[in-house]
C-alpha cells in the first residue's frame, strides 16, 4: 500500500482504518508526520484517541500545535485523551502542559486521568495533595494510586486518613499504598480489622483487594470469608482465591462449591471455576461418595461444572454415574452434556445410552433421540417428528423444547411444518423459510 493510500485512510472517518493506516505508516519507518496530522484533525474523538499516543511518542514536535490544542480544548474528552496519552519519555513542553492542566482543570473525569499521568511522570506529590479531598471519589482514588507510584514514605502519612473515606474504592487504594510501606504485622492487623468489620461492603472490598496485598496468610483469611453470611463478601473472596491461584485456596474453593448451602451462588461460581483444572473438585467429590451414591445436590453441581468446564473429560465417570441414578433431572443433565459433546461419544453412543436408567419419560426420550441424530442416526430425527405429532401434549412439548435448543435448520423446519399444521407447542418466534429442493439443469 503506497503513501498516498495510507494518507487517505488516515484522514478517513473510520477509527479502524485510521488505526490500520497509522500502524502501517510507523512500520514503514517514515519520517513524514502527515498521516498523524490528518488523524489529529478529525472531529471524532475515537480517531484522535487512536492517533495521540503515536503522535506524542514519535512526532511530538511536528504535531506540537495540535497536541497543545487538545490540552486546552473546550471539550473535556479531548483534554482527558491528551493526558492519558502522555508517556514517561515526554518532552518538557508536554510535561508543562500537563502540569498547567492539572492546576486549572475543573472536570473530575479529566482530573482523575491527569493525576495518574502525574504519578507516572514523577511530579511533586505536593501538587496532588489537594486532590485527596476532592468531592469526586474517583479523583481521590486515582490520587492515592498516583502516590503509590512514588517511593516517598511521606506519602503514607498523607493517605492514611483516607482509610476512613466514604468511598470503598478510595479505601482499597490506600490499602495498596500501605502494602508497600507498612510492616507485615501492621498490614495483617489492618486487614484483619477490616475483614471483621460490621460493614459488609468493607469486608467484601477488603477480601477482593487482598489478592494484591503482601499479607502472609491471605489464603487462610479468604477461606474464612467463604463462611461469611453475606453473599457479596463470599463472591469477592472466591474471585480473590481464583486470582491468587494457590493450591490450598483452590482446594478450599472446591470444598465450598460442592458443600455450601447457599444454592444461589452455585450458578455464578461455575462461570469463574470453569477455566480451572477440575481435579481439585473431583478429588473432593470422591471423598463425599461414589457417582451412584453421592448426594443428589453434589452430583448436580459436578454436572453443572462439567458442562461448562474447559476440561470436561475427567467428569466422564460422574456423567456415566448420573445416567444410572433414579433422579430424572440428574439423568437429563448427563444426557445434555452427552448431546453437547456428541462427537466424542459417536463410536460408542449405544453403549453409553444403555447405561441410562431411562424411565422413557418424554424429556429423556426426546433428548436421547437428539443425541442419536447428532451422531448420524436418522432414527433419532424420525422419533422427534413422531413425538411432535403425538396425541400426548407432554410428548409434543418435550420434542418442541429439544428442537428449539439447537440452532439447526432441519429442526426449525420440523417446527415450522408442525406449527403450520396447527400444533401450538411448535410455535416459533422467528419467521422460517421452508427448505426447498434444488432444481438441477436437464443436461
């Protein structure tokens, strides 16, 4: 792509094309700042945001008038974009423009970004001190974070009073700062005090931030918070344990998932546990019983996790065990996993389905038919068609639910034809165009 074409793209109104043009231009090792000038002249803030970092880093002097214009722009979004793009190696006039903006700026969104830039550029912290009492909590939190970038112990004395700030976000930033200055004993005492606070918001935020603090027994403290009566505290403790990724913490998390009485947390937890190695959960499950005899709720949670897990194959003994259980919902859960992973079971599907203690209720019958069809057995589709026209309303509903569960044109066609015949259970929201044969040329 030649320079003319790149300049044309850089001056377009499409942010993605502008980004592409700038990247290609910089890779070509060109000394011409014209594409960046064209992008900076755009009236779209997204395009300006795309061009500013490269302009400040590579062509600051050539684009100086435009860059300085953004620091004093009437629209606060442009001023915010300018300070966010400032890099550590910025030239003196850019640092001065940042300092001037910080002294005069009134918009909290711009100030919140400017104080972070000031910390990155090692400005005198006395310049930031007034913002510790700013009315906007985001500005106070970012000011504390900016001070953490400086190794000056005096910052500790400046931010300690903000441990009582009404904003939890500010309190957490103070804890991060103290993590770099306070002794282990002081930090442990402070964290313990906050984890036992009567305010559940304080307990929850402390549990979440604990993953980033150098506290010696943070895994033990977080594991204790899994017993907290407030669910928001438990969810923060779970997230922190996953983030720390300590084997002992993951074992405690597995134990909590399989045994907790807080059933409302289970669907949420499976989403954060799905990417993890499942062996911690399976080892814990083995201590609770065999697949055929383990508690119904425990097996249900294992199947729920197995369905979502990135590493689902270790759950196979529990899937097979669920097929032999008396509880219909467990058998259905196992059948749904088999239907989703049908390709894996293709060569031994009948052997697998023979293990199912099937009551031949409509839901199971429909799911088994779907599985058979997915592994290439036409009889499965024939059974679903027959069920769709059954005199038994339960059978029709079960077949319709299975047919709707798959984004498949053949399934949609069966529903369409049944709906056209007046079968109410087959109604669908979207309009379906009937499938037609292809007329081949006579030749």
